[in-house]
């Protein structure tokens, strides 16, 4: 066997040492994913709460209109001299 063939067959780290690093990497990735999911859950609950407040405000405003429906936007005036 040549020197390159022996180096290619040997692992980079002995397996009993590499297992610690692999397990550590999995733990780090798991913790990062857990933190990400927790942050997304907090953001989702805040958005749902704000949406509920907006819907309640809209419902209260619609009740004040006495059934007139949603407010109408004013239309822009027609431009004079267009198409000429």
C-alpha cells in the first residue's frame, strides 16, 4: 500500500472522539431550531392578538355607522382635457 492509500482509509478523528463532536453538533442544531420555533410562536401569538383587536375595533366602528356599511373612499375628480 502507498502512503495515500493508508491516509484515505483512516478516519479524520478516532471514532470514540468523533462521536462526542457529532452529538454536540446535533444538540446545538436542536437548540437553535427550538429557539427559532419559540420565537415564531411568540410572533404568531402577537399577530393573532393584534388581529383580534383590529377586528374588534372594526366591528365597533361598523356598529357606530348604524348599518351604513363600510366607509366609501372618495373618488378622484375626472381630469379635464384628457384624450385631446
